[in-house]
C-alpha cells in the first residue's frame, strides 16, 4: 500500500516535529510506503496576502494534480469527526490513499467535493506540522487496528 500526505506548507529541513514524523514513518514501513509531499509556491504565498478565497483557489490549483490515482481523503474541520476504528476502515483494502491537509484558509467546497471522503481530526486548531504528526499516528493506529496489534488499546 502507498500513502501520500499532501500538505500545503513550506518545506522545512528540520523542525521540532521531525523526530516524531521520522518515528511514525519508520513504524509504518511494515504496513505502507509513506510519502509526505509539501506544496507551497509563489502563487500560494501571493494569494494568501490577497484574501482567504484567493488562497483557497491557489490551494486547489496546486493540489488538484494529486487527486488522480488513489482514494482521496481531505482533512477539513467542518467535516464529520471519525473515531479510530472508522478511520482504520478507510484504509482497508486500498492500494493508494492520498490525504490532503490544506493551508491556513482551508479548502474550496469544489475541492472537498472532488475528494472521496472528508474528515475532521477534531474541532481544535492545530499547526500544519502538528496535524502531520497526528495524522501519521492515526494512520499507524489504523493499521494496528486492522492487523489486531495491541498498540491501539
């Protein structure tokens, strides 16, 4: 299985979260190949200075190419929250899963509709880098549930 995490964020070589990201990526190797794709360009930077709507449009333009191939799950705070077992079932029997983490202004409704599923990790606001860690942990937990590994208890 292949999992792509596509995030609107600037590439940073090293951050406070790097050891955790590396930890979960390493733990997940037995279940899936993980690729983290950070997308941030001049158009996004410019659009974020103009308005929330322009920012959302720039995210769609930057991310729409990643919608091809695989099952696409977008993280959206206004979407329904899922528990760990429901989350695990979204991974079951998939060859490729693409997770999308938007920029500071969220996603256009048209982008949300083009994805196969929209979920929320909860009502709290987290930094993009922390969301990446939480998502990786939930992916590991999901695979642990599916393989009856005791980690999830």
